[in-house]
């Protein structure tokens, strides 16, 4: 704990393993299983993956370590942790502003994230009903959604958006599960969930990947992901890879900083951050090896965009052996990833409010969760009956976007990169050098490399993400 820190969390992880699993769970989410395959498919595969991995190593890992060390040094919520480290470093406590940005970002991300997770719950219900039907017919290994046309399968998504009660009900169920876990505390809630969900997640991921390798076109998928075609690279593709590397690890959303506050002093943060980054990147790549063999075997377009998971893959499962069962397991896998991330998103604002108002953890989690839930209903309604409502009509980049897309865009383009940029500047230039070096646990050339990356490479790279997010026309001018 830094000298001068006025608060110290009474909660903590029972072991390093628990922290690693929880932190990996925070990082591994819909971004890995939905957004990464989408971006890789749209951006030509191998070249995108190569740039993505490079960005993880050079930018993602230093920022992961930076956020965790601020949390452990500050021993409080994201706002107070930054303030405590600033105070110990003899600099202005106004640096806490980026802690505020992270808390606000986590709050608003969860409002629409829970809506998307609700889609996943809906598809679990669809696939469970289909699998039970297959069992009842004595055909447990038949393809998914037997008897439905491709139009019926793809049209299910639009029908869900129009079914407001169902959409809100799925959002409600997901938020109740998330709040219920966070309300139990770090050890009894978040840690127990991570210790169950993450091993189950990895088992399902490996099993479905093996299934895809034997029943799909694994060779073509591997070639697509690992053979770089540099003609596919452009300024927008590089920017997308950079953004995906940064945000798939839950950077800028208070999660790692808050989780870092619960880490014991004997945990070495450098190797731990490396494990988190390795696991997150590995999941993204394995997700590609899981999804693309199925996509290619079914003759589907790998550049299918956001519809790939919810519309294209169910069609693929229809024509594959045991597709009914695999489709069910696939959406359960995505649910586990979504839940571990949503828990971390709620924990940041909950930890802050608990400290600020002195409430019990249960009261805080349910109160904060209720506010998120209400805003989430607005996000859900914006997919249908409120589709014409505009939150920021005066801002060109958001003028034509509904509530869901505006909150998604504002957090992704403004709040997250701003928080990450200020984190890099704070750790690289303003925080006490001895404090930072001690907290990292790094030595020699590794420490030198970390300091260089966080002080120079990270601010430039994240600054570009922020710049291109606000002024997307610059990407076109450079070479979109």
C-alpha cells in the first residue's frame, strides 16, 4: 500500500490463481468470441491477426500491468486508487479524473453489453429447445434447427428485436445474475464464479474447436488466420487491430484497476499481467479456429460481420453432425464469457459507490445495478420502437445513431481511449518512478522495456485511436 493512502480494501482474492482467473474472465468476453472473428473476417485474416498480436505485446500488456499496479498501490476503488498513488507521488490529486472516466465507462458499457448478453440467453433457449426436440425424436446427433429454412434462421434475430417483452426479459435475467454474483462479494461471489466459469469456458472452447477441426474445414481456417496477406492491410485495418488489442483486455473500464486492489503483496504483477494477456489473446485466436472451420465448411462468408455468430453460425450448425448439441454448447460458451466480463464491469462502479456512500456491498451492487438496468432498457428499446431517438444529434459521428449505438460508440471512441491515454501518461511520466518500479516487480531489460512502452509507445498508439475515433475521415484520407 502506498504511503499516504487513506483507504484500504477489506476484501481480497484467496489466491493468485483466483485473481488470474477473475482477471482473465474480465478480459475474455464478447470481444474475443464475437468481435475478434468478425474483425478478422472483415479484414482479411492473417495480416489482421499479426498486427493484433503485435499490438497486444507492445501496447496491451504494458497497460494491463499499469492498471493492476495502480489498483494494488492505491488499495481502493478506481478513483481513490489513482488519487492515492498521485498523493504518494507528490502530484495533483486531480489525476483521479481518469479513474472517474473508467467508472463511467464501465457503467455505460454494461448497459448495452447486458442487452447483447440477453441475445445469447435467448439463443441458448432456442438451441436447448431444439436439442430437447432432437432427443425426443431419438436423434440426439442431428443438425440444429431441423426443418427451418435459412431465411427463418436469419430472421430470428430481427424477430427478437421486435419482440420487446422478450428482449427486455433477457436483459433483465442477465442483469439479475450479474448483480446477484457481485452482491456476494469478492471471495464468495466474484471469485467463486470465476473459479467455476473460466475452467468450464476453456473446456467448452477446446471441445468445440476440436469438433470444428474434425467436421469443418480446419486447414482453410488455419491458412486464413495465419497466412498474412499484407495487401489487405490499410490504415482502418491497423486501427481496428490496435483498438481490439486494447479493449479486448478490459482496459479503461475500471475492471483491472479494481481487481488489482484485491491482489496480495506477494503476487508478482509482471508475470501475472503476462498470463492475462497471453490467455486473452489465446482465446481470441482459438475462437477464430473454432468458428472459421465451421464457416468455411458451410460455405459461409467469413466477412459476415456482426451477424456471423447470431445468424450465420446457426445455419452452419444445421448442416453439421450433432449440430443441435454443438449449437447449444456454443451459446453456453459465449454466455460464460459474457458473464465473467459483466461481473467485472459492475464491480468497478460498485466498489466506488460502496466506498463513497458507506453502504453494504449488497445494497450497493443492487442499487448501481438497478441504474444500469434502467439505461439498458433504453438501449434495448432503441433496437425497435425507439430506433429514431438520438442522444447526440449535434455530433456528426453520432448524429444518425440510436441509443444503443451512441452509448457503444461514445464509450469505445471517447471514454476508453481517453482513460487508457491518461493511464499511460500517469504511469509513464507522472507517478513516482520508484513506486511504479517496485509494484511491477520487473527488473533489468524487462523493466526498461516496460517503461519505454508505457511512456512512449502506448500514449502515441492510444492517442491515434482517440484521434481516429473522433475524426474517422482522417483514416480515409490516410488510406482507407
